[in-house]
């Protein structure tokens, strides 16, 4: 399903965001303009209205003092003097005309349509004329006179439709332009801002499609949330890649390590199947098949543990325990083995060293270290297990006064299935120390082989501070 | 003695059933938890061998339900998971013993026999005897062919364990569990060492304690 850039853009979050912003902008500025327009027209209206009301009141006072004659005289005088022309008329309650003064620019129809509050115009009783100027409105005010006649005053004003036309035009131009500009800029900004999201989706898609574990999301240099997302995702991808590499290495090694015992097993089974063989020999071959199977299972279990620890996927069940307790248990387990070889085993511990560790796994590591020491210490020798708090955490040492480990082999002894020349004659899988290393490293610690002051080997386990319980 | 085998793998079920029948037990087989519950409701069993991973109703839930409804029934769990936590979970759920696949049939048999005996037998005698070997649990005196033998504590515990299972093979794992109280295999040769010391004291020519290849050891009840 290929999607072109245009199609992708049409579905993009950026476009939707830009449209949303443009919509909000349009509604906001329309509201603002509407409010301004309304306020402005109201203000103008009020002013015109006030003018005619003042005029109507003034003329009504005149009428009250001198009747229609005085009013007419005043209007004539004003007309002769020039100035702003007002429409004035006085009506009786029956709607008949007492007096009217129509400015020269009024038209008849306009007068007919004038509102007559409280009166009903049934027919026109006067005529007016007006020049060809339709773009005008009028403002009008009425006053009830003492003799119950009704006086009206009116002026022509600029039609607001016409007056505000340039304003509306300007708004349409500015608003439309602003809208377009804000939409374009918004799209650009949103498109740029959502770039990391597209990069993440693209990378994820590429990994899904090709299985390329080396793929990383580009960018992530900034300080924003999206840059943080990109960085976190890259870290996650990196960790996954490490785990997958570790697991596949582990599988390779397992396959390699299992090949030899499987070959032996197959050989023994073939022997049992041979025609004309001695039944007793066949039974013995079958028995060794079972023994090989057990060895294989045992090897598999140990290798799985070692490999899991090396790949960093070994799960630890931490509990708080005195490291001395683990050492004591190991010494107790190997009591007879040590006695058998007349090796003196001594525990060196001055203070309790509580630690948060997987007691079963770390116990296994201590067992292996002791097992190793007992194997390589000559009869009548000495083995010391020392536990003490260290500057950064805790240290556990297994020292002996045996032949020690040659400098050249001190790294190699921790490799899986490594058997030094000196140990070929010894029973074992060559996994003991690699298991120790794997378990200790799973705890975040280190293990090193050095020379012991007693003259033999010293295997030193250093556990980090966070494995040490706060007492 | 009637034993219920709850196991969904036909091959394993078949060899366990056949082996138990040869050993003289009446055996019923249930391929899943529901069938097993039905059988447990209608029949009285002396022991049950239950696979932890079963279709639909799993072994641990099955045993919990059976335990909730009924009297004591010795249960041995079978599982492919060998970790310590699984073992603890199985035992907490009401299992009396726990065996990891793959297992030796002889070990399964020995464990089932031990379960049934623990559930049915009268309180253990303070004196264990097999052939000319005799051990007093109270006075801790051991005699072999009439002569007193001086045993170290672990040698004593090992001999007592062998005497309790006289005539039946026991595995190194069982010995580690019962003599050393280790619930996982510490992968050492300590059993061999203590065994050879015990043999040196009561059985220098390997007539009484026999090594069964691929299985473990068996204490022969009589000489020869």
C-alpha cells in the first residue's frame, strides 16, 4: 500500500492542526470585527438620534409658546439662513397635517414610510421630492405637544451600509489574507513540529518491514517532548538490539556446546543397537545413554543460566541476607569434600555484611568458587573465605594456598567451557567460573582472579553498593 | 493401591502408567483436569501424579479444588519448569512432592512409594533395619554385621534415608533434598563423597549399596 507524499499530507496531523488553528482564527477575528462594527454603528446612531431629539424638543417648546405660526416663522427663517435642513411636521391626532417642512433633498416615498408612533397613516396628505441620492438613511424623533398634536423632526444621514462599506471591504481583505496566511504558516509549523512523529513511524515501519535492528530514528537532538520521545525510542531500540544479539549468540553457543555430548549419546545408542551384540553390553550402552542424557540436561540447564546471565536476561529474586550466611552454607555443603582432602576451610568475617541479592543464585556462585578452590588446592592445604564491606559495596574472596592461576590464564578461566591444561584431569564441565562471573555480573558486580597472599589463587567478587542493604 | 495419573502427553502417560502397573499399582489416567476432577469425585485414590501444565484446568488449580473438596490425597507434581519458585509454588498449592521433567521413572516410583507410605504408614519405627545393617534413630547407634559403626552426622542421615527406601533406588537429587535439605541441585559431587565415606565404613565391596547407572543408588535389603 504505497502512499504518495500528497496523500500522506492530506491525512496528516499537521494539516488537521493547521485547519483547526485557521478555523479558530477565523471565528475569533469575525467575532472581534462584529463587535467593533456593532459598537461603531451604535455610537453613530446614538449621536444622530441625540441631534434630532434635541431639535424636536427645541421646536416643541417653540410650538408650545407660540403655536404653529411661531414654528412656521422660525422654520422659514432658518431655511432662509441655510444650514442643515431638518424635516419637520406637526400632525393632529386624526393624522391630518398641521404643518410640514420638507428639506429639498427628501423624496416623497421616504416620507410616507416614516414611522408615526401611535398614529396610523391611511393616505398621503403631502408630497416631497428628493435628488437622485438613494444611499441615505434618516433619523427621526417625535414629541407629543401640549395640544395633543404630534411633532416630528428628522434628518438625512449617511446610510451606514454605505458609510461602513470600506471598513467591511478592508476586513474581508485583511481577514481573508490573514486566514490564508495563518493557515499556510500553521501548516508549515505543524508539519515541521510533527516531523519527529513521522520519523518514528517511518523507522518503526522500516524495522517491521525489513527486521533491520540497526535502524534508528533520526533527530532527537532538541530539547522538546518529541526529541525526548525520539531519544527514548532509540535507547529502547538499542537495548532490544543488544538483547537480541545476546540471545542469538547464546543460541549459537548452546548449539555448539551441545554437539559433543549429543554425538556421544548417539554413539552409545548406536552401540546398543548393533546386531549380534552381547545383551549385557547393550544394557551397559543403554545405561550410558541415560547417563549422557542426564549430563546433557545438566549441561543445558547450566548453559541456559550462564547464557541468560550473560545476555542480561537472568531474572534475580533479591532478598536481604548476610553474605556470611551464603558463605557458611557453602562451607557446610562442602564439609565432607574438604575433610576428604584434608583441606582446612576457614571463614573470615568481622561484621555482618547484609546485601540485597538473589540468595539462591549468589549461593550457587559461592558454592562454585569453593568447589573450584577445593579442586585445585592440594591435600592438606588451606582455603579462606572472606566477607567484608568494601568502599563501594561488599567484597567476597575465596583464597587458597594451592598452585594459583598463571597470570596469562586469569582472564580465560571465566570463559565458558574453558579447561586449563592443569585441570583437564579434573572432573567438571568447565562452566563453574563462567557461571560465577555471569551471576555476579547479573548482580552488577565484578569478579577477578588474582594471586592470594597465601600463595595460591584469590578469586575476588566485588558487589556494588546498590546490592548492599542499608543496615 | 490405586494411583491417578493426570498427564496430557500421551507418551509420558503411557510409560508412567505401564511402569506403575508393573510395580503393582492400579492406575487410572486422566488426560485433563476436568476428567481428573470427575475421577477424584468417584474413586478413592492413594496418590495422584499431576502434571502442572494441563489443558483447560491446570494442575495446581486442580489440586487446590480437590483439596478444598476432599480429604488428604498425596500429590506429586510433574513439571517441565525446574526453577525454585515453581517448586515452591507447587508445594504451597498442596503438592507433597515435585519432580521435574525429564525424570527417571525409578525416581518417580521411589517418590510415589514414599508419599503413599508417609500417608498410610503407622508412625515410623525408631529402628531401621535392612539385612545386617541396623540404625537406631534415637540412640543414633549403627551396627553392621553385628559390629558397631561410628558415623558422621551426614553419613548417618544418608544411611537412614537409604534404609527408609531399602530395596528401591533413590536419586542423587532425592538425597540432596532429604539429607542436605537442598531444594535445587547445587551441581556438586558432595553426594558421591559422602556416599563413598559411608561405603568405606559399612560396605567396602559395594554389596549392600549398589550404584544403579543412570538412576542413583539402592540399598539391598539382604546380602548378596
